[in-house]
C-alpha cells in the first residue's frame, strides 16, 4: 500500500510539471507594455551663440611694434612729408614769379631798393625774395652769385637767379629772376624799367655767366 501511494504521488507531480510547461507564456509587462504615465522624450537643441556678441580677438602681443609695420608707417610718413615739401617749393616759386611780374615797368634807379623810388638789378631781386617768400639775399649781384648753389642751364626752374657780366668779364655785374623757356625778368639799366628779356638774345647770350639757386630754395628743393 505504501508503494502504491508513492506511485500515485509521483504521477500527480509529473502531471503538474507537464501542465506548467505547456501553459501559455506569461508576457513581461515591465519590458513590453509602456507605463500609463510615461511621457515621450523629445531632445531639444540649445540655440547657437549670437555671432554679433562674440568678442573680437585682441591683436597678438608685439604686433604693433613689428619692425615691418613700423617701416611701412615710416615710409608712408616720409612720402607724405616729401609731397608736402614739393608743394611748398612749388608755392614758393609761384609766389616769387607773381611778385616779380607785379613789379614790371618799375623804373631803373641805380642803388634802388623799393618800388616807390625804383630798382637796380640786385635791389629788384632782393625785394622780390624778401616780400614774396621772406628770404633775405645779399645786397649786390656779385654777393648773390657767391651765395647761391650752382644750377645747370638745362635744370633751371622758375625763381632761380641768372647772372651776367655787363662790365667786362672779370666779375658778375647783373642779375635777374628766371621765368621759363629761356626768359628772365630784371631791372636792366638806366632809362629802362623792369622787363622780361630772352637769354637767347645776342646781348644776354654772350654775357651769361651762370644760374644759381638761393640756398634756402635749394634746401627746400632737395627735401621735395
């Protein structure tokens, strides 16, 4: 009898195990079913920084003192100064010629230094330079010749001084102010007035000594 009960119990145990093996599988609700209060997650992107507010990069240290940049600045400054000097020289020359032309027809007077009384040749030149550009020249033509810097005839410019020997070839005795194209303005001699003459005319061509540029004008020209 006991063995019979053990057999029955074993059979019941086997049936229970078989039934559980053939039962429908239980669904894992945690993994497959969404929670009732779950909220879908949508990622958001942060807006890009406003480029207008990005601070400008500071120049690298030492750039302002770079030799190349300093050299460029110095060159530009020198060019500007040279241009200014050139304009100044041109203005000086124009002022000289304008003043000289205003004095045309002023009579010749030996030793004259003023338009109210008349001019001799050196007095005329000295007056023009003093009143047009503020330059003081020596009082006579020979001294004016020694004070100036020599200029080749091909390089003469308006405002340069031209010299002649009218009393023999031993010394300079006459001076005028060069205009252009071989012409000069001067106070020639007794009985005449300040006038324009040609250096190519027979009388003046034979007596031409040379051209000089007053030192102050020469310095200004060299700077320009």
